[in-house]
């Protein structure tokens, strides 16, 4: 019998890429989501015999939803910094308490592995370059603060029979069935496609770590596939490369097959600036993200050009 993974937020930007990857790897998958945007994001695998859908908010999850589950990929969250600050109470309810609830129910149900989707945004304004998982954290937003609080709560539940890990994902890019254009590489490519123009805020010297959405899915699978002792109680940065925002814009301009004007504005309300090291993940589980920003820009542009996303 295939090991079963429950994926919360399965209909979201990362989840709708991760679920097919898990099924292809031979896992059975329970996809739990409110499916606020519908179930079409999983239409490519809708008829898969090892896929089960549960339409539910993570704040309402029960132990019975996790019966027979071996591992949990906990992705469900209000998933960026600006939206998190719009309603801090809702962000806390979902991103902190909701995920703590999922982990607690998982442990009670006898689940063996739990992996939290956290974020490199916890570093805020990094005091140095190549921040590691033990570097000081300086969360600047409600989203980042809730990620840290969720990390603390789920790690407190770890035990001999309940292996808990957290993946601090870099800023994600690339095509997904549940597409997002609030992510910097995707947004730059969209604006270049629509307007032949990219606006860079804050002077463009601020750093961001980057990772392709499919590499996030593969990172989760690598952690699930690793010996428990290699990942128990561990935080891992998931990053392919670190770039300054102005460099990202230049790459978009170089990759795209038409003229693109880059306009730089000196101010930006977003003060995040962090550059992270991802070597711990490679050392612990043997996985290194491999999809480049150049590949991601070309992928998003191609999907826009042919109307596969909009």
C-alpha cells in the first residue's frame, strides 16, 4: 500500500504543483483545501485512483481527517506579506493557529511525518549575507511573525513517533495551475509581456532568495524520503539563488524576445532585504533546487503568450 500524504492548501499555487508530483512519485494523496478558487487547479489528476479530495478549512480539521495518513505537507496559509497585514487576526488564525491545529491533529492521529511550509521572510532584514537557519530572525510582517510562531508550536509537538520539519521557502516563481502574479519574477514577466516595462521599487539593491515552484514540491518529497533522524526538528532554507531585484529585472529583459524598459523608483514600503544559504538541505537530504530564474521567466512568458495562464 502506498504511503499517504495529506496536503493542506492543495489547491493553491504550490499545492497544485506538489500534488501531481507526489502522485507521480507513488504516494497516495489526500488534498485538503477550501478550494475557494475551485477544484480545477487539480484537474490534471482529478481521476487519479490514489487522490482523495477533502473540501475543508484547516481551522476546522479533525483527527478523523488524518486517519491512515503517513505524512503531512502543511501548505495552507494566507501566502504573502501584504495580504497578511490586511487582516492580522485572520492571518494569525490561519497561518499560526490553523497550522498548529493541523500538527496537533496529525500527532494524535498517529501520523509519522509533518513538514511545515514556512518562509525565508522570517529573516526580514538580514544582518549579513548567506543567512543560515541559525542566523537571527527579524520578521517585519504579520505573515513572517506567524511563520515563526507556527514553527515554534509545531516543533514543540515533535517526539519519537512524530517527526517534524520546516521548510523556509524562498520567494517562489514559475507556472502553476493556480497562478500567482504577486511574486516578483512572475510579476516582472507579466508586466514586461503586457507593457514592455518593468518597474523596480526601492532602488532595486535589496536581496531576495528565489526558488521554482516545482523545486519546492521536490524539496518536500526529499524531506519525506529522508531518514527521520536526518530531518527531525530541523529547519531548512529552500533556495536556488539569491539576487538583487534590479538583477532580476535585467534577467527578464535579457530572456524575453522583445524590448523591455526598466524603470527604477527610489522608494518602496517593503523593507525586506535578505540573502540566504540553502546548503543545509543538500547536506541533510541530498536535494538542491535546480530550476533557474532564466528558465522560470521563459516558462511564464511562454504560458502567457499561448494563453495557458492569464
